[in-house]
C-alpha cells in the first residue's frame, strides 16, 4: 500500500494543495487565493487546507504521514522561521512552531525553489540529472539549485535568491526591497512595463500584436535571459527548467532567453546547458513538497 502526505505550495498569490503518494500520484488537487498580510491567517489557512484534504481524499483506511509546505521566500531550517516578503512583508514568521502546535503530524517546510527543483528531478524534465537549476518566475524570482545531486542552500539558507542579481547599474528604490532582477523581470515588472494591471493582461495584448505589449515582453525577456546567462556561467548546469506563473506563457520568452544566454554566458557552459520549460507545470511544487517530506521521514518512494 502506498503511503501519502499532504503537500501545500504556498505562493505569493495562490495556495495549491493535494495528497501525494510515494509514486507521485496526486489526489484532491485544490487551488485558492493565498491569505496575505497576516501570518496568523496564513497559518490557519494551511491548517484548514490540511484538514480538508485528509477529510476529502480516500486513503483506504491509511493515515496521512505528514505535511509538506513550500513558502515563497526563505525558510530557515535551524529556527523554523519563514521569510516571505510577498506574503508578510519582512517579518520572520515561526511557521514550523505554529503549524506543529496546530497539527499532530510531522511538518516539513522548505522554500518553493527547493521544492520545484526537487519535483522536476523526481518526476519531471530533470529526472536523473545531478546539475540542475529550476528558475521560478512569477510574483517573484527564485532558483532551486542542485549541484552534485544535492540541494545548494548556502550558510543562511538563502542560496538561490537570484532575484537580487544586479543587472542595472542605475539603482532604483524598488531594488532595495525585492532585488534588481526581480524588479525588472518578474510578473509585476511586466505589468508595470506594459502599463497594465497584471502580467496576464500584457501577455494577452502581446498575443494580439499590440506593439507596446510586445515591446514590454521583449524587454522583460532580455532581462530574464541576462540573468539566466549569469546562472549558466556561475554554475555550469546540465539543465535550467523554467517555471512559475509567468512561464505559463514561456513560448513568448524562451527564444529570446536562449539568444541572450548564447550572447552573454560563458561559451562552453552556454553550449552545454539545455533551457527547457517545466514538465510538471504547477504540480512541480506539490510533488517537490511531498518528496522532501518523504525524504525527511525516511520513507522510500518510487523512482
């Protein structure tokens, strides 16, 4: 009998959840608006979603073994605190302690970027690879990095915060809060550049051949490509997987990204790397959260 965990991918605007078993089978997939601003409301939302999931999915009499949660920012494993400015401004939230107080199961938390790259290496585009970067481009920008088959975390668990790449010598006030690359290449940047209320509006207009929207897409793609070129030169990965909300429209960006990588990256590394879009789509985070939880609980999974 396959064992299961509840996986929650807490994004900057959306919360996705599901029950996931050791073969990567997803049940009771749901998605809703993420509660923002008040960390206590976020904790209660996660607790409610967990309880709804275990009540609604047929586990054939088996219990859920744990909860895996991804956060859109930095998770500090030693303290159990999470820092997610797109959700809670710059407050560090004791997320692990709060969830363990509410729930009688093991709780495993990690950054969304760690979850995404773990999911793609388990069952997605990067299956079997040992040098991989997953670049999540949505409300923010972050990179899940695997080197020699291990997640690269850094001394303070901040490795992969590539949204802070410095790509423009003319610093703007916004860079101090979210970083230069994120300010110039994430979804909100595309919306600002296209004078629209959302990135989706700019994408829609660009597909209808509106010149201003097409120009906004081109400028954003150039920034994305330059940052990716830096990642390629720094890490020499086998593959970069593009995901996140903005990359649901990757067809508008990927050719420009590849041209920028070829122009700016170290040539040997640029020739070696494959830049692809996520195979798992929005399920990458859920599968990654589940796999991280199974691994932490020493539960064998199907490869």
